[in-house]
C-alpha cells in the first residue's frame, strides 16, 4: 500500500504547480521568448535558484505545461469523439473540440503556438508533441482504419488537422476576425477522410 504524500511533498507539489500557473500567465502576456526564469520566480515570490529545485530548465517547464494542456483537451473535450463511428464524425468532433478548448483556454493558444517553435525535434518538449500528435491521431482515425496505419501515419494526419485548425484560427484572430471552424471543417472533413481511405487501400 502506497503511503500518502508527506506535508513536505504536498508543499513541494503546490509550489511546483504555482510556478506552472504563473508561467502560463506570463507566457500569455509576454510570450515564451520574452519571459525569463527570473520573471516567473519574481511573480511567484521565490528566488531564482528555487526554480531549479522543481525544473531543470525553462524548456522542461514549457513541456509540462503543454502536457497539461493536452490532458485538459483529451479529458474535457475529446472524449466524445472517440466513441463516434464514422470517420467524418471523428474529424468534425476533433475540430470542434480544439475550437472549444482554445476558446475556453486562450493562454494555451499562445503556449501551443510558440512551444512548437521552441521544440527542436529532440528532447522532452519534442516528446510531448509526439505524444500529443499520436493521441490526436488515435482519436481522429476510426479503429478499423487505425489498425492499418503506423505511428508515422497517425502523426502525419494529426499534424495536418491540428496545424490547420491552429493556423486558421490564429490568422483570423490576427486579422481582427472572430475565430470559427466552419470553413476549415468544410475542407478538412471530406479531404482527410478521402486521404485516410486512400492510405488504407495502399496498405492492403
């Protein structure tokens, strides 16, 4: 039987989460690149050295925040999509889930966008994005088709879909327009469904 965490461990967990909470607020205000470790610790009322008791680097903190965002997205927005039968329904549900997630959590819009630029294809942050794309691929692709596809295919399809959603939304917001998914869904749903059908035929 696992013993409950000690008071010291609970305090450490609270401080760690407080640093994460402060960091994502600062990232939303200033951006990832303009936010220093000192800014995070100053706003948290901690010394700069205390940061490294909880995180090896700012990149590790960014990776954990991205991971938390992915978990919120998966848990609170994507669960219904996994139960849908048709490929088209799944794609439409993933688009709607991302739109709802970004609308409810605007700080994660900045985080997801800028963290992609920080990731170099290696290290913990890249691993977080690989896991994100794999989870999205597993939701996007119906079970009967998923069995015919490898992880590279799942990542490829997921990157295309979530990249189109994020890019379309960010350009509309930059132009002063309300974000929406009607246009992107009208293109992605039939297009991705056709692409998946073609890849499954090729694998047979």
